[in-house]
C-alpha cells in the first residue's frame, strides 16, 4: 500500500470518520471544519483528488463530496489495530461477565450462543453472529445409551464444558438395557477426559484391527461407540439483530441491496464459507467489502474472532455490519466478547 504523508493520513481519516457518522459524501469544507489541520479548502480538495487517484476515495457523480473505498477502510482498520497493539489492552470494559457467570449454571450451550449473539447485536447496533462449538472439538465427559424401540438406541453425550447432544443410532441387534448400561460404563471409564477427535481416531483404529480378539461386551461397545461418535455433525449458526440493517442509510435506501443481504443471511453455507476461514486465524479476522470470499456480502464488513477452551478453538463469533461501521468501537467489542466466552468455557472444564 502506498505511503501517505501525515497531511494525507489526517484528511483520509477525517473523511472516513465523517462518512461513518453521517453516511453522506464528504466535501473539503467539512474536512476543514472537522480537522485541526490548517489548510484551505482548495488545498484539501487537491489532496482529496490525490487520494482518489490512489484508490482511497471515490467520487459519486451526484455529489461534490467523496466517500471511502474498501482500500480506505482497510487503511483505517490497520491503523486502529496498530494503535491498539501499541497501547496493550483493547480499550473496552463492559460489566457483563458477572451476568454470564451468574447464569452459567442454568444456561445450556444453546442459551449461551443466543445470549452472545444478542449481546453483540445490542452493543454494536448491527448483527451479532456466533458458530456453536463443534462437538468434535470438545472434551468427553459422559455418554449414556437408552433403548428407544426395536433397533433404535438414544445416545446422550455430555462434554466437560457442558455441551449436551442427543443422537438416535440404529443397531442391527436388539440389546437389553442392562447390556447397554454395561457398555455405557465401559466407554465412560475408557474415554472420559479425552478429546472427541482423539476418541474417534482410536475407535477407527480399534475397529480396523480385525484379528484382535475382543470379548462380546467390548466388541459391542466399540461398535456402538463408533456409530455414536463417528457420525457427521452439522455446524450451528446463531445470529441476532438483522433488523438493525434496516436502519442503515446505505441499505434502507437500496431495496435490491437489502434483499440481497437478507437472502445471503438465510444461506447457511455462504456464512460458513466466511466464518470457517476465521478458524484458520490465531485470533481476530476482519473482512471489508470485497475482501470477503463471498461476492454476495461485498456490501458488508465482518469483524470476527475465535473463542477457545484453553488452547482448543471451539468456534467463531463476530459482528456483521455496513462497511461504514464504527470499527474503533466494534473491534474491541468482538475481542472482549471472545475473551469472555473463552474464559467461560475454560472455567467450565
């Protein structure tokens, strides 16, 4: 990216902050009033023209003012991240962790996901979003098998962090409940405290060892365990605040764009393409407009972060809003929430 001198940087940041506040094109007179730089409107216009040639500003034909481009927002966000990094802690403190701690005993994972998406939406005034922890990324605590009907068994999993999952598995052989209780006891004693992904690997290896001699109980335990642990899982997305998009001028005045956004939000696979990319990041990931891997979201920005249990990544959370969002407020909000949720899941173990 081109190097900007201090005057250009100050004018560009003033254009961006003004556009974030008003959603309207910014003219040279607005710059001279809002910034402490001692330049004439004519000089400011020349600098803005240079910034436009460099790709930082665009010039709507219906207005004499200019608006930031994706390149300008990237410059602005990188400046914020550098400032935050040099100052140490993110400049945000919200007294919400006590509320979450007080409710932790009665809140299951689904409620925590709903609380988080609502919290992000409430404090950002945009869309709060979170992917629930993948079952395979958690630590196994307990499993129970219950006979439902002929050839059908209910498997109930409980993880160390409190995630509960129910799964109906089909079994070719009818087993009495006392046999299922013995299998339950065996699997719990063998696998308690292990990561689900490690359990899956071990079960696959055990079942592959055809020549190994198992007694009847162990053989059946591995068979049912394999059916229960190895079945595919679906990622759950929770989001809140989609109505907040309606209040944004760039969308409320553009029906086609608003329809495209709502249609995209209804397509889980498109959102997962973006959010799953964030799992590869060590922490925060920000997609601005055209940086998104999904074309349908190029009118939006995504500010996301992973949340963890100790060092294990569990999922992604974040805020979706217009490219004109207040990054200086939203970046710390997302970081704070990710740290809060990571602390919650770590303490639950």
